[in-house]
C-alpha cells in the first residue's frame, strides 16, 4: 500500500485479529538478538504452535485500546515481539525459557491468557509445570488406582465373608443342632368336669301343734253355778 495511513490501519486490524484468535499472548523484548537468532527463535516457537511477530508498540496500543487485551499496554516498552499462542501455553513458556537460557538477550515480559494478565513470574511457573500429556497421564493413574483397589475389595469380599462365617461357627462350638419342634398339645376330648350339684336344703319339720287334752270318758262338764 502506498498510503501510510492505510498501512497502519491494516496493521492495527491484523494485530487485533491475531489477538482475538489466540488462546494466549506472550510479549518479549528481543533487544540484542541478531536476525539469525530471531529466525531460530521463530522456528522453535512454531514447533509449539506459536506465530512470533514484531510490531511497533504504537500500533499495538491502538489495536488493544478499550478492548479485552488492554492489560498488555504496560508491557509495550522497548522493542517488542508478540508470541500468539494457539497451542498449549505451558509448552510455549518452556520454549521461551529454554531459549532465554542460551540467549540472555531475550526477555520474557509477561502476557495475557483470556483476560488474565500473566506476569514474568507466572510464565516461569507455567514453564515448570509438566506437559498436558504428563498431567493427563498422572490424573488417569490417580483415578485408576482407587478403582483397582475397589475391584480387589469386591473380589476379596466373598472370600472374607466365608472365612468370617466359618470362624464364627468355630467360635460357637460348631454348627448348632437343628431345634426339634415341640409337640403340639394333644387336644383332649374329655369334657370339663361338671360342677357338683348342690343339694337342695332340707326343710326343717314344723314344730307340732300343742296336743289337745284327751277327753276323759264319763266326765261331764261342770254345771255352771246358779245365780
């Protein structure tokens, strides 16, 4: 493009588009690195899913102004190159750390994951983490171990139950004899003894009436006195 303004607008749009499409963004200062060293760094980062680009700080500030990536503004000092992460951020942090150990001119300043600002110490901690594959393998192992123990317990349960029942029987002196059911009471056909009859009371004889004096034969009644 011949129009400088249009070129700046195009760069601002490109930076904004790349920021929106990246899962994370890491800013570095490359002061002192040669062109050959920068090319080597780009190849190392491309292997872990990173597009490493150099932009003017003023244009990057225009791209992030008022947007979700505004937290990067404080890191835009000195000659800055941006690592647009599309893969695993821990792998990118490791690659940058390893390269910086051999090339001290590379300075990892910080970055952004989503809307969370990452400091230099945050990226160092991410670089020390195991890879995603290792973490998944450890998680799978941590989950599998209790399941294997549980399966072993299920297999041992019938054996332990049988052993426990056998020990209980031995402790009680052997298997208990079967209880003989008690004979049912025989129903008797005898009728209940009848209650003794109560004799009617015997009426006492009435006292005899006074006997009349026997009449004396020949006796006459005494004459009534004359008056």
